[in-house]
C-alpha cells in the first residue's frame, strides 16, 4: 500500500519536497492487531507544528515516518477480539492507504445516522475543540456577543452554531465573500466580517454594537486584535489556534492594555488533554448533527497523492470547511 512520509522539515512555508510517497508491504498481523483500509484521511493545521522541530506541546513527527493523522475506514482483518472484518473504525493511522493498529486508539463508529467522514470533523477532534472551548472556557449565554475567527472552518463553524443554539449574538471572521455568505446564510451566524476586504476593525466594530463578551480565537494576529478592541469588561478568550503565525510570523498584540482594563480572561487549550469530556461532547455533537441542528461542509481531495497539495492549501485558506482526503 502507499503512504506519505515526512522527507524534510519545512523552512518557512510547507512545500512538496517536505513529503515523499512510498509503497510498503502489508505487514503480517500479530496477536491483538487489526488491519484497516483507510477511507478518509484528516488534514489538520496541527500537523504543521509536528513537521517542525521547534518545541511545542507535542513531540515532533519523526523524519521518514508516516505523516501523523486521524483516519476513518474499515477493518479488513483482525486478530483482536473486539474488532471484526467490516467494522467501521476511526484511528490515527496517518497519511496512508492502510494501517495496522493494536486497537488502543481505535474506535468503532456508528454510521447509521452520521457519515463516516464526519467523525474526522464535526463529530471528531475539531468538533470537540469547538465544544470544549465554547462550553468549558467561554461559557457564553443568551444575549452575549461571541466572535469566532476562521468561522467557516472545521472548528469555527461548530463554535458559531453552538453559540447560536445558546442564544448568543454570533459574529464570524473569515476570508472572502463566499465564505462569509456561507457563514451567515447557511450556518446562521448573525454577521461575518471578511478580513481580506481590508476594513476588519471598522467592520467588526459595526457588527458588534454591544461589544464582545467572548472570543473563540483560531487565527491570532490582526483577527485577535480586532476582537480584543471590542471587548466588554470580564470578556473571555478561548485561544484555540494561531494559524496566522504557522510559518513563524510574529503576531504582536496591539491591544494588550485591554487585557488589564477589561479584566479579560484568556485561556489556551489543547483538546486532546481533556479526554474526560470527549464522550459527553461527541455524544451531544452527534445528536445535533443527526438532527441537522449543526451543519458542516467538507473539502475533499481525491487520492493519497493529493494530500500534500491539499495540506498546503489548508494552511493558505484554500479549504472551505473540513479538509479531507478520500482514499477509497
Ligand atoms: P479550518 O478548517 O478552519 O482551516 C484553516 C483556516 O484558517 C483556513 O481555511 C483559513 O480560513 C484560516 N486561515 C489560514 N491562514 C490564515 C491567516 N493567515 N489569517 C486568517 N485566517 C487564516 O481548520 P480547523 O478548523 O481544523 O482549525 C482551526 C484552528 O483551530 C487552527 O488554528 C487549529 O490549529 C486550531 N485547532 C486547535 C485545537 C486545539 O486543541 N487547541 C484542535 C483543533 C484545531 P479563511 O479563508 O477564512 O482565512
């Protein structure tokens, strides 16, 4: 089967030379192991951090090893009593058409009401990041104004819809008129500001006449600054991602004075460190998705060889919704 390994660490923006496509043999299964054919691979911004050797919350990805990544697929063969051939499963088998799991990080998935691919997005890690940051950090209630950056994306789209369900006034920030229109018309945000239109501060101010009580930050830099400028006293910031700085760009905060003046609370979080909430969160998200109370959108690249290009596109905002690679 084919897999993609990390060939070299990026210097600056990720490039095709950082990856290598290889063909490897399907291994013999040992006792307890499961062979899986991956149907979808998830591409996520955190992979950019793993490609670099810089210190972070997680260790870097090793060179010449399969690129890390979440996958969903089907069991082909099993020597593990809990899994049988044909089971739909989710795991962390990486950028590969197949993989062997010892069963520890493998989860059986119910595809009767939720499509397989959604377990990598809205009912998976990105959905959980939205759920955790919104419910456990922002704790925004009816009438609060919530600002969400990367609003059309996998995480941001869920945050905004959870906030709408809570009765919040929700304002998104996204790149381009098409994404903004989707965020308002399809996802039901109250407003969405196109940060690429060149008037972020003024447009965000106009969209938040009562100020801002909660910020779900996915981007950093100018997006965070514009939202901070609108904060009310005791506003909360859930710092989920800083994609604006993924290539080492500096992201100075001009409005740091407001952290003090408005007695703000800013908390960064890594959703995989809060596994105790996953069962509850995923269950709630699954019900909302099955009942069509939360909508989602996917950008699907075809075939493993398309993964590097799709990943580079994700880091430049070329995805529109959750970025996946369809393998089978
Ligand atoms: P998305 O689906 O939101 O895709 C990334 C989006 O980021 C792009 O579509 C683009 O949207 C936006 N973007 C990229 N570069 C910039 C830039 N320079 N300025 C502004 N926006 C930019 O990805 P996810 O939903 O998977 O992830 C969103 C964020 O959440 C990321 O920062 C990620 O690292 C973080 N995250 C954190 C987790 C945690 O546990 N802390 C867990 C999961 C995700 P646009 O076209 O609108 O600019």
